[in-house]
C-alpha cells in the first residue's frame, strides 16, 4: 500500500536535512554538506511490511516552486495522502512563504482534497528558549487560519533534538491503516502473555 507524501517548503528551510536524518540515518552535523534539492527527489520508505511512503522531496527554489503550480501541478498534487510543509522559523520572507503555502493548499484542494496537512515550524533551536512557546503559538494560529477550509496540524521541530522524530512519528502514525485495531490487538496480546510492552 503506497502513500504519496509531499515534502515542500522554501529553499533552505531544512526539508532534505530532516529527510536525511529520519530516513538515511544522518546525524545533525552531517547535514551541513547536503546541497540544494534540484526539482523533485523521490524515495520509497517501507513501514510495517506493506506500508510504503512514496516521499516527494520538492526543491524549494523559486523557479521550481512556480513550476510545481504551473506545468507540473497535476503530476505533483494528484493522489497525495499527506502534505508536509516546512517553514524556517527565522525566514525573512514570511509573506512569500505563506503565499507558496497557500498555493500548495489550493492545488491540494483541487487534486487531493482528502490529503492531511502538516506544517513543521522548523529550526526552533535558533529561537531563544524562553520565546519558543510564544512564537510557535503565533505561527500555529496563523497557519490554521490560512489553511481553512483545510485543517493543518503543526509541530515545532529542530534537527538538534527529539522534536523532529516526534513530529515524523506522529505523521507516519496517522498513515497506518487500522492503527486502532492493531493497537487493541497488541494490547490484548500483551495482557495474555503478561508483558508490559509489545514491539
């Protein structure tokens, strides 16, 4: 069972770094040597035997972004299960970032209206710790308002701590078919064999 996942956001927002950490076992400091993504990079990641994430890492340079909404619109935005949009918390072009995000949402609404939307407010390690909660809440409110009529789930992330893994595991969790039934069966199994946890 293949699930198409779009990973989008402006150039330099951290998309390829997070993909490399989550799926290619990079450590955070090694991501410095990664170059910009040219057009779209495809990768397939298998979970639980038959769940395959068909991950489309879309380069964020302006020329590519414009192309996604013009000539490649149907190809990119059709049959999408999940859109993950990455925002650099320190971006100096927030208006432009929001414009591209809304263009993505319009294309999703036309081509994959059932897709789930996730926004990652990324590079939170660059924000002073005492300001993180407030800044994230402001961004989250803006994104939820701009996403209507679609709903988005927001996460604050950094490649330097566990927040990136928590966000991605929450996203993948929502893609697992019959996850509640699976959890229930595992819980029953754990009780039968008198185990505290089952993996």
